[in-house]
């Protein structure tokens, strides 16, 4: 039996992390999350109405279904905005878990490595458990680990592109140089991308668009769950 995925102070039976954006409606979202077997779900804190008087906002819906939340700083372009968003997320959601995103380019949504390192240093110092979305660079990933991040989340290819892992060798390098979990974040298009990520030694995979924009999101989520398990078992078995 596989060991749970441990990130910081939390452990998860599932190694598939799903996003909560871009779905046609909340009903499809919930069905897809269940089909994927996800326990941890990302929420873009800047895009959620936390003051909805009906209590039917996305956060309350996910909590009612007992999903654990990973707030992220999607939409932030500066260190200041990322830190403020993180503090808002911690106050509103009562969690110090944080997916840290600072975007450098509006077209590709590539992360800004320099600002990411600065924000990570500040947020780790404030007691956050930081999971940074970063480029697939072994040096940057090692620096983030040294700053105290509880995981690194390198992109396989640009967000929403569905191009998969463009540089598998970099993932192998990152895996050989860090001890914290490595989670593929961005670029997944289909189940084979998830299987490859796990075979390369990723501890988990985070994806959103590949499921949310599939013709059948629920079926695609189920496929991703199976791919994650198969890739993990293949990695453990050894080639």
C-alpha cells in the first residue's frame, strides 16, 4: 500500500489535486472532484466572493463537501499583492496552506522567479506553508526549498496549454536535488501527461483546465485519477 502524500503538516491519500475554476457550473465541478478522488482543491482567493450573504459561494460549497482547500494567489503580479492576498486567505479560510503564484507575463502566465523567491521568504517568515508555482528550473526549485517552502510546483508547460511536460529532463533534475514534494502544476492536457509526471518522480499533480474544459469533465477526472495511480505504481516498480 502506498504511503500518503505529506505536504508540510498535512497528509493526503490522493496525489491528484484539482482546481475549481472554468467549470460550466458547480454541479459539474462537484461531480468531477468526486470522480477524480481529489481531497485537496485549489481556490483563487481573488476571484471568490467571500461575502455572499446566501452562503452559497464556492468556498462554502467545497467545505460542505469536506474538501480541503488550497487558496492561491492567482492574478497577482507583485510581491505586495501576493502577500496581502495570502493574509486575506489565511484570515478568511483559517488555513496557513498557500499556493503562491506571482505572474510575470500576461500572455503565457509564466511565473516571475525573482518576485516568487522574495514573496516566499516573506510568507514563510509569517508562518505560511508555501507551495510555489514556479518554472521547471532545478536552481529555483532548490532555492525555494532552502527558503522553507513545503513543496515546489514546477510547470510542465504554460497554464491551460495542454502541451504536457515539455522538458522531462528538468523534472528528473529537480527530483534528484530536492527533498520536499514535487508537484506538477500547469500544462496537463490528458491522462498520459499525468502518468508521465508520476513516472518522472512527481509526488502529485495539480490540474484544472484539462478536466474543466473536457467534453465530459467527470469522465476526464476519472481518467486522471487512474493515470495518477498507474504512473505512481510504475515509478515505484522501477523500469
